[in-house]
């Protein structure tokens, strides 16, 4: 239920390579636009913004983008043996991928990708075992850039509502299909962001949240406020949809909506931006009436788990930063009557589901998964034996079933789906992929290091066995550190290709995430954001001190909020890295809240409009802290249809970096066309992106890519 804030928030050769690459880097500064003279006074401080004109979609901006695209492609294509990287990633990626199943009525649904399909295909299995395609997103566009953004099945499984997004945009259009016949219905729902379609008990229509159609003229950058909840009756026009709830006096409220499993309540998880705290309202669907404001204070997270008539179950961090489970009888809803069913433990709760009239709880124990089963009154029944140390996605199941599914994986173990049986207390493999590598040839271990202020921080280090700690291994340090998002182990065939190149893949669990609960998150928010950066630098120094690598072989990479981290690394510690890759990053910390959903991030970062918060933001805002000095090789990555972290951040930062670079290392832009923040990207674009990243790193490290990677 409390996933909306995550949706809004959330992922080389020879010494400097060949001669053509060197020449390209020398031409970068000449392609930068002439700086403007924009200066504004903010809280008495004069702040220069010389590349503000790149915020506008003018002919000048378009011409600059085209030049940057051409120069970036020329540099990357000039790296020797890059095709060997593409070939190995493609080989590893080419395996059948099957999702965990989800059941509705007599049907079982699942996604399957034969290997290199642009998008995964949605299938249905009937009670007699027959399988057929329900929806193939690869037929929605020639180039695979139209993707499924969400699906919702009616309770009987007979009708599918599905959302699509184009070129990675957050904007979704929802449509409907009859599952039995495959016939598409005429219904269409538009102007939806950060919302699912939720079926009513009778399977006659869906609830959804939408924004008004943009009127500012810039679909990519116009700010989004005043989300509203509607009900759509199947067979009707969207114009006739019933407005269920709105809060015009609270334009920054967002609505996560759900219908209880019994269909007796419509539930509203009300967020403000990406704040993990939320309010909670409900409306009876059996005795329709006004929306009841059950939890009105923005004081904690309340994730709805299920209900027994008037008793509602929640996961909350109220007075419990690591999470606990409580029961609230809505007929006696005073806090004095709330009951704690599962108390807070030393391990934070990752996810919970009610299955087989049990509470199945996934914990994080030092970032690694732990799965436990409790009775509905909170009695600990058993722990589920997991196949190793890694990540659990799920559990997936229903209250009426005596089994559930979960997906286990690690940095060196592919995603495998298991089915747990309550009768036997055992798990069995349901689906297991066959990837063209031997996982026994790779290692992934957890270490702990000390940050600047003495905080103990975990990090996973993965590599191919036989790696020597000689202080010269090519190393990629990936991180995020924000929005209560935990970086748990995740298998990627591309990461295996990096290890096949002799690379080390390291992921520290910085403050700002939720690896150790809400306290860990808050230690990296607002004016404590510098803790996140310091944790990252300490991870880099650990890898160097422990003789894994050195500064000339160390690369930094992060996306979105992790892109902000990369911008900070460039402006605060350019001496520590040989190459830095800020991807789709938040890089102008003084103006991020003025575009699309950026205002929602003020609950994480603060706002330059607030005098008390302005100094901290200005102190680390990457764009505003670029100065004339020598910077490491930099590839600023963005996409022309990113309407979450709009590309103007990367445009302005890239232009500033190119203008201020005093060293010989290249500063290039990698700007994708017909792509967005990352979701829904077709397979071929993912492979190309990873190949460019690894090739750029090797080139920056002064290493030659072998003719064949294995």
C-alpha cells in the first residue's frame, strides 16, 4: 500500500584509449553553449545559473543536445573491442525469464521473456493447464519503447486492466482486455501517474487516481499537483467517471488506493511527496458514505495489510523505526485501543503479507533476507529456510491459500522462484532459469567499514573467483543512498559480464536507505545528506586500503538520487575516482522542485525556498559547485523523455562540467532518445547502455578490452 512514495522517488583502452577518443575529448569544450548571465538572489545570496536557458526546449537547446549526442556516440564507438562487451552481455542476457505467478479466480498469470525480447509477455494458465498470451507489449510499438507500466486483474480474473507508458514516461494510459477472448475493450483512462487501477468487488469497474491534463505547454516539465480519485464503470467514457475524492486545499497530497480483499472497504494511503509517513482514510463500500479520516496526523508510516471486518492490520514505524504490526478496530479507533501484534525487532521489516491466515514477514538482517511466519495474533510459528544469503522478493499469495511464492537471488545467483507449502513447512523450486554461466565460479561477500563519523556501514563485494587483491582490479562502485530505498542483492547478467572482464562490483548500503530501518533513512535526509556522501567516499577508501583497487582503476556510478551522489563525488572528491557516471541525476538542488513531480522530493531534500534549508542545499548542489579544476573522466547520462528527473539537470550540469574542466579527461554526454527515467526500457537499449558504461570505464582506467570477454 505504501509504495506510492517509491514510485515518485524510485535502478575503455590504452592510456586514455585510442587516438580518436582523445581527439573527441578535446572537442567537448568547444561544443558547450556560451554561458548566460543569469544571476538571482536567494535569501540574500547571489547565485549564478549560467546555463538556465537549457531548461527551455528551444532550437538552441535542441541543437546542443544533438551535438552532444553525436559527440558522445563518436567517443564511445571509438573504443576498441567494445563489441566484445556487447556480445558477452547479450549471451548472458539470452535466457528464459519467468516471473513468480499471481492468481485470480481460476486463472494463474505470469510474465515470460524468451531471452532477448524487448519487453516481457504476460501469459495466463487456465485450470486445465493450458497457457496462452494475454498481452504482448512487444506488439505495441516497433522499437519496444512502449511498455507495460502496470496490470490489475478483476477478482474473477476475467478482465485485465493494463497501463502503458511511451518512451519511459511516467504518464500512463490504462486500457482493458477480456482475458478469455483477448478482445480489447473500448475503455481508455488517461493522465494517470503513480497510480494503479483497483477493481471493485463486483468486477464492474476500477478506482484510480489521476491528474488534470497539463495546460502549461510542456508535458515533460510541467509540475503535477492535485491528484484526484475517480471510479470508472466498464463500458463508459472517462468523461463520465465519478469523482470519489479530492483535496483541493491540499494540492500536494497523493492517493495510494486499494480495495480490501473482501471488497468491503475503499482504502486511501495519503502521502505528501516521498515522505515515508502517511495518513490513512477509508470508505465503506457496503454502506456507502463519507470518507472516514482514521489516521490524520503525518507522524509515521501506516501500510495496510488486510482486515477482519472492522479490525484493520497495519505495518507501522510509529515509535518503532524498524517496523511493527498493529491492529486497529475502526469502531474503537483511539490510540489507547491499538494492539501490537508483532513487536519491533533489531531487524527492520522489509515486507509483509497475510497468507493462509498467517502473517508472513520478510526482514533484513544486515541487508540480507530473513523470512518468518507468525500467527494472526503475533505468535512466531517458524522461519523459512532460504537457499542462501541474498534477497527475497515477495511473499506472493492470498489469505485463502495454503502456499505462497517468493523469489530468491543474489549478485551471483539468478532469480529463482520458490513455492512454500504451509502443510510441509518446506520450500521447493517452482521455476529456475538457465543462464550461460556457472554461479560457482563467482563470489559475493559482505564486508563492513567505518564511515567518517564512525558509523559502521555494510557493503557487498562481488567478483569472479581467482581475483587477486593486487590493488589494481577494475572496480565499479554503485550506490544510491536515499528515499528509504534499500539496495539488497540483485542479480544482473550485465554485472556477470563486468566480472568476466576482471571487474569487481561493489555496492555499499549508505545511510538514506532503509537497510537498518527509518533511523538509517533519516540519518541521510535534509541537512544530514552529507552523511550519504561521506559513507560513499569511505567505501571507496576501504576498497583502496584493502588492496582491491586503486584510484586509477575505480569507477563511480549511480542513478537518479544516486546520480546526485555522483555529482557530489565529482565536486567534492574528484581525486578519488578515475571515472564517474551520473545517470538521470538530480543535479540542480535549488530548482528541482519546480518541474513535474520534483516538488515531492522536498520531503527528502528540503527546499531552497525555505531559508533554513537553503544553505545545506547550496553547499552540495552539484551544478552550483563545479569550479575550474581537473575532473576525472565523466559520462553524464540522461534521456530525452525523462519526466521524473527532467533532463535539464543533466544538460546544465554537463555543460558546466565541460566548460570548467581543466584536465585531459573527457566529459561526455550520453543522451538516449525515446527513453525515460529507466522503467520500461527495451532489452536492446539496456544492453547498449551497460556496454557503454563498461567500455567507458575500461577506457578511463587505461585498460584494453580483450577481444573476447568470458
